[in-house]
C-alpha cells in the first residue's frame, strides 16, 4: 500500500484554503508510519503548519481525521489494485492474477508498513466507526474480486474471492513482517494457482 514520505520538519503556517489538505497529507504520513495512537493531534497540527482552531474546524475529533485518512487510503489502494488488474488485459481471469502486481509494488516501497486498514483494525475496537470503515473496505475489495471471479467463470466465485483476499491480506502482512518483497511474489504465484484450479479453462498468460 502507499507509503508516505519520511517525517518532515514542522511546516510554515498554511493558508486556510489549503489547510484541510495539508492536515490530511500530514496525517496520512504520520498515521501510516506511527499508527493512530502514537501520532498525536499536537504533532499533526505542528507539522501541518495550521492553527489549532483551524484544525478543529475541519476535524472536530481525532476520529474524524482518522476516517478521512482511511478514505484517502481506500481511494489510493483501490486505484492501485484496479490499475494492476487492468494492466493484465481484458480477461477477468488474468486480472485476478494481475491485481497482485499492486501488492508487489507496495512491498517494495520505502517506508512500507503493511496494510493501513489491517493496522487500523488492530488499533480499534469492534463496533467503532474506525473498525466499521476497515470492514467496509475489505468487503468492497472482496466484492470486486468476486465480480471478476464470476465473469471469469469460476465454479464458486464467493470461495475464490474469499481465498484470493486472504492471500492478498497475508501478502500485505508478510511483506512487512518478513521485510522480504519475495512474499508478494509468492502471493501472486498462489493466486495464479487458485484461479487456475477454479476455472475449467486456465487464465491466459502473457
């Protein structure tokens, strides 16, 4: 997943028109690198270069900023997955395997710290807005993969989607725990085997 740049020095004061974007960009970097608990509001305000009143104008509570961060991560990561799938061609079966190229690219980025949504779930209790947003994201990804599986002609699209998302999440976690980009390659190989086994006609290879 997208890895923010290294921690920067406190910024100069930011014009109000750009304040929300600057706050969110700073939170994106700090939340991903440090986690929700470690990245405090005072630090985010200081590094954003905004006044405290301006910060609370846009984000009355820390949860509001955390949700905005997850929305941005969702947009970026989902876009990367779709782009990787589409790069594999028009065949839905090939796209099911091709989407794992996004995992390979993510694991190779400097500052990679795993899946932002899995990290968020680990820091939030079930039933909270943050946890609910992480669950919604994972369901959204699984539904998209399930649609690809159905269009590819999988015998059991639900089971294939479940299996592939488990492999994807495992690759995201292993990429940071092992610190070895080969984990992503192994996940892609496993995905190809799962897709081939689920289809009467194996996906075309490039």
